[in-house]
C-alpha cells in the first residue's frame, strides 16, 4: 500500500512539474498586436535555437550611414522534450517540418520583448507545401525570445559587406483553424 501511495504521489508530482515547465500561451497576456485571432487552436509548439545573420550595409535613407541589416535565420525547431522536429531558415522565412511539409509567411505585427531580445511576432502562413505537420497552419507566433538583436559591433564603411551571426532562441507556436 505504501509503495502504491508513493508511486501515485511521484506520478502526480511529475505531471505537475511537466505542466509547470510547459509554457502556457494565454493570448490575453501577450501584447494585443501579436495575439492570434479567435477561432484558432495550437497545433504545435516548438523552440527554435540557432542564429540570425546580419550584414553591414549602407542605409537606404541616409547617405554615408551604415546599419546592421537582417539577412535571415538558421535554427533547429525542437519539441518541448528537446527532439529536433524541423528547421527555420530564410529568406524567405520558412518553417519546415522533418516530414517535409513547410510554410512561408507574411509578417502581420511585432511587439517588444525586452532589451536584447528580438520582438514577439505574429505572421500569417501562406498555403503549405506538403501534407504533413505544416498543412493547415494559419498563423505562427514567435514568443519567449532570447537574444537575436543586431550585433553591437560598429557598422561603418570600413566593414560594409561583413556579416555577423547572432545566437537566439524563441518559441514558435503554430496555429490552425479550430
């Protein structure tokens, strides 16, 4: 009897721990600009881990000035247990499942995510390629971002054309119609 009780307590603790560590994406706690419209459900949650490439380029609107320009991401998409389930790369921004299905998307909105972190983002997915996990994805949210902002290094005429990779992590939440 004691062993059964101990096992039940341990199982309950593990379930509570798993729930506590799995992020909850209550739309009401996210900035309104990046909330997914009603009528959608979470289809998949991933953690993207990788880097973003920036290039030092002349500013289009200011002669003689230079800035770090976003080139594209290169990240592995992991499930909550840490298993690689896909990748995120670009341009164009593309989320691809290990089953071969993939989507590109159009940015709808961004919202600040704290100093040193790329912003939260909401994108509308284009029709998928392939019939796997990405089939039917309507929206993708980027939340829980860490890092990824443009390099702190100077960007001047002397280093124009140079590229820098910056590490980042973000949760990508895939939504389908309910």
